[in-house]
């Protein structure tokens, strides 16, 4: 009878440990939030670079026009 109890205890502990591993996505949510923030920052940086590049190109175009005149 004690062997059966030990087997049942082992099965229950295995089940509980697998349940605990399924509750870890809370940490994954935090990681996902961090990744989303990083993605947003990268997107903002890309937009800034795009605007600055456009402004630089316009300035260069203006300079080229002045040189040609």
C-alpha cells in the first residue's frame, strides 16, 4: 500500500510541477512588453532617421541648385 501511495505522490508532484511551468507566461508577458517597447523605440528612431535624411537631401538639393546658378 505504501508503494501505491508513493506512486500517487510522485504523479501528483509531477502534475503540480507541470502546472507551475504553465503559469510562467506572466514573465513572458513582461518580456513581450519589453520587446514591444523596444520595437516602438526602434520605429521612432527609424522615423527620425527618415525625417533627417529627407531634410538633408532637401538641403543638398538646394545647395546643388545654388552651385548650378
